[in-house]
C-alpha cells in the first residue's frame, strides 16, 4: 500500500507522538509498504531547532512544511503555529493527484489536522484513518483552555464530529476514549482499540547506584521521584508540588522534573518561592539514552487531569512499567491507568488534591526495603510484557491501519 502520514511532529522530534509514528512508519516500510510523511520543520518543544525540508529515514520519505515556529509561549503563539501548519498542509494536499495514496493516516497534532486530512482524502478518493491520541474540544475544556458552550467549542465540536463520522477507520487508545467516540457518532465496527507502545527500546541493566545518569546528576542514594515528559496544561502538577513541600525536611528524596512545556515555569517558580533544593529540573534526553534517565528513578510519576478520562491517554505509564519502575499515579479513578495499577500492589494511586496522602505514601515507600521496592517494579514489568508487548501492539496497529473495506490486508513479512 501507499500510505501518507500527516502530523506536525515526526522523527527526529522528541515528542512521544513523533516517536510512535516513526516506529509505525519504519515497520510499515519493512513490510513492503510505501510511506510518505508531511510534518513541520520546527521541533515541537524548541521551535528554534529547524529540520531539513526533505529527508529519508529508514525508507520513510519525509517532507516538512515551513510553518510558523512561534512556540508555546502562550495560547496565541500556539494557535498561530497550528493554523499555519494546517494552512500549508492544505496547499500541499491540494496538489495531490486523485488516488495518489491508498490511505492517509491523520493525527490529532495540531488540532484539526485530521479535518484537513478528511476533506482532501474524500476529494482525492483516498481512505482516511484517524489515530485519536486525544479528543478535542473536550480536552481543552477540561484543561480550562476553552469554555464549554463557547463559539470556539461549538466549532471544534462540529469539525471533530466531521472527522469522526467521515473517517474510514478510527484507532482509539482505550475503552474510555472509544466510548466518547461512539457517543460523538462513530460506528462501532469502525473503531479499534490499540494502546500505544513503550518507546523505550532499551533497559538499564546495571545496579541502582551505578546508573550513569544518576551519577552525573549527583542523586547518590536518594529516593528519586521523577516526572518525565511534557509539562502541559493537561498534566496538573499542583498535587505533586504540594507533597514535595510537605516533604521538604526529609533528606531522603530528590524530585526530578525532566522535559519542557508550559508548566515548566510553574515548577521553577514553586522551587524558588519555597527554596526547595529537593527539586531538580533537567532537559529531555535523546531517545537512545532515555533508558538511563528513566532508569535512574525509584518512582515514576504519571498524571492524568481531572475530568480527562478518555479525552487523553498519558503513555509514559508504559515506558515506566517496561523499565520495571514503581508508579505514582495522580488522577481520577477509574481510568486506563488505574485499571492497570489497581491490581498491582506497591504502586501509589492518589486523586488530585490529596497531597497529604501522597506525602504519606512516599514516606512509606522510602521506609520499605529495597527488595520490596524492586518487587513492585518487577510486577509492573511482567504485567507490561504480557499485556503491552510493543511488537504485538505495532503488529495490531499495522493490521488496523491497513484495514480496507472491512478486510484485513495481508501483511508482508
């Protein structure tokens, strides 16, 4: 098959969507499919990083649009970046021949990129597959970025419903997301659930205190509690920060925040205001070294915002589990995360606002024997290996993406 992927982010961007897409595209090429990608020249987290306009990676042909790169300084700059990408994408798709591709795979970054994809796919007589990483405007409303019932919310809802109803295939990440899609007009047989896979492709095998990332940053023998990933509006950090404040006199802990995003400044401000030396902020690590950074933690933090179940799907849970790490989950219950962790003893699950409970649970974890902490991580690892094997998930994803007229394509090996 000839497949076109449209997404603002792609290899070598550090965004998780870019990494998942790169994995999928490379494996499709290995299975004798032809894959082209249209993405942005600007890196997602640092738009001053500009990628080449054309590139070939592992047989995947990448074409990048020179949209605006104002970055995530505020809502306006983000909106202009999104709008310009969709506009330039429209111009590019307008030039395509009819039936140039067998199918187009559209994402949710930037918002409504798949609206453009659906319109042109129908015009050019091509199938369209919608990979729903999040749902808008529900996520923006739950995050406080958009007012429910506003003109913008109604417009986004209408355009989102068009994507859902006109897509030939929809990939949801969990049962909660599928439920929302069905409520918005999706047809049951057109929606498949395929969780995203861990993009951590290596595991640190050495001893805890010999981890090079741990050594280079002077963590010593402290309990490292790590939040690694996008500091986004959809991941409220207040409960974690308030728990850190309660534990400020406990020298056993260091709280490590890795990554960028709009909430990064709030962490810096909180640290300065309360003189918290226990907070350390660090940049992203390249993918080939992420197993060292994530592997240096004793606890990995996963956050899902209130009222966001099924609207987004924090996927850092999979990487943490595959590295055999105990998890701190802050968010609503039930959710796809609590469904996984509720039967795995030793992990910490709290709701937003329960900072006192979180501080108490963290102190209890620090009092455990190292062997007990390791057993929690090992249970997580075994669960992930059995239920979320990356090879199996990528194979399932390829089967669903290449589904045509209700019949699964024969996958070439």
